[in-house]
C-alpha cells in the first residue's frame, strides 16, 4: 500500500504551536492571552504579510510545482483571524498548486486544527506520511520522490522519521547585510517528515529535532534538500555560525552557483528582491 504523503504549511496561523511566543505559558492563562494578542499583531502586520506572500509564492509553491513526483497533498493552514483581503489573496495563490488545500481554522492550537484533516487521509486506518514546510522555505525537486523511497525502505517500521540534512541558508538581519551558508544538521525544520502511530496526530506535536530521538529515523545526505530564509522577524533563534551550528559560510557567488545547480526553478532576482523587501520591512 502506498501511504498518502501530506505536506503541511502553517501560514500565519494564530494559535498555540511550537513558537517561542507561547513558551512557558499555560493554557487559558493571562500570559497565553497576551501571547495571542502579540502574535496577532505580528502575524497580520502588513509588511510581514507582504513578505510572506512573496516568499510563499516564489519559494514554497514554486518548489512544490517543480516536484518530479506529483503524488502528494499539501495542507495550507491559516486562521479565520486573517484579514479578509489577505484570505482572498491566499486563496488565489493556493489555486496555482493542484495539490494544495487551504484551510482557515477557528481552532486555537495547531493540533486541534489539523486532527480532522489528517483523519481524512487515514480512512484505511493507516496514518499518512507527513512533512512540514514553512512559507519562507523551499525543497529540492525530487524531495517527494525521495520521501516516497524512504517510506518503501522503512515499510517494516510502524512509525518512522525522515530528513534531508543538507540545506542552503540565507540570513538578513537588521544592521547587517545578507549572509549565505551551507547548513548540515539532521532534522532541521524544512522538509522534516514522519509517519506517526496515531492517525490524527500532526508532525507539529513533536519538535523537529526530537523526531530522530522518538522514532526510527532515516537520513538522506545525497542532495541539498532545502533552501531556507532566516530574515529579520523569523520566529526562531538568530542564526550564528559558531562551532557545532552546522553552518559553513559561503561567498555570494558560490551560494548563487549552488542555487542554480540545486534549485533551477528559482528566480534568483526574486530572491534578491525578497532580501531587500525584508530589510526594509524589518
């Protein structure tokens, strides 16, 4: 039996997840309510949305349209709290990818929003194979094919996890120009995948680095599997090339040559525009 492959992108979803804004807040607490208020202001800031829509269109969706294996589904999860004009724009963008299913949820946490959707892909009782992808990242063109191959290799296991550890990474923070890296670390977020034992549980129930400690895991070091942007305002630690970080600095010319080789579908002019746009917005 071929497992359904289901990608998930949380696009400006307002609710609890693994974001730092909700760290150490209790459900139903005043601290959680304040985190939600701050998150709403940040998520639906006009400058942030302009950047996210462009990166989603030019990176995320472009990489999924370029996949050599088209047999997958892609859930784009957002919130009814998103302003209507932006909801309409997101509908139009998602319509350009046949595999996409856009959902605006009223749920206040990611797990509750995704559970009924994942159950639809588990009608046979077999949990789907999930992968996660942010709206400012993209995948190599044979990602789905490699993930399907991993599922075949790991077919004797119930639950398992999969990662393409090699990535290209671009950063642009306030007060600094763009910087470029090759990044090697198993189970970074872009394209981290898992088949879980419970059909309704989403991949976001686990920290992405925890997947390789919780399940039998397969690593594919072959391709540079993803391109990730870490620009001002992203919800994770600042990227710093220190020992043990997995980061190797690249000259811009070498970074662009790797882009052309591993991500030929990308418009490099558009990528440069994204860096400039985020610098202004940040």
